[in-house]
């Protein structure tokens, strides 16, 4: 992965959003709002859970989910080391 690709990855964009926008809304889903900080924290927790289940960098994980805030966290997590 090039430096530019790494900077434009979904995870890098979320991390940047956490730094710049912290408490601002990142996602809105059925009236509920998730801030950038909450979204970043959710991704970190998901990454830890997948690591504990034995998922390693380079492994493939399938996801079939509706277009919701929790599903977006899973999609962003796919780029997390």
C-alpha cells in the first residue's frame, strides 16, 4: 500500500475525523446520532473482538448487513491492522 493509499483508507479518514471533529455527528441512523469519537471507539472495540476471535491482518471476513451505523463500523474496521 502506498502512502497516498494509506492516507485515503477508510480507517485513516475515520481517525482524521476523530481528531478534527470529535464530538460532531459522523453518522445519523433512524434519529440516533453517532459522533466521530463514538464511531472511532466502536471500530477499536470491533477490531479487538475480531483479533480475540483469531482474525488476523490479511484474513477475509464476510458481512451481510443493512445500511446502518453499526454496519458502517464493521466496514471501516476491515482496514484496521
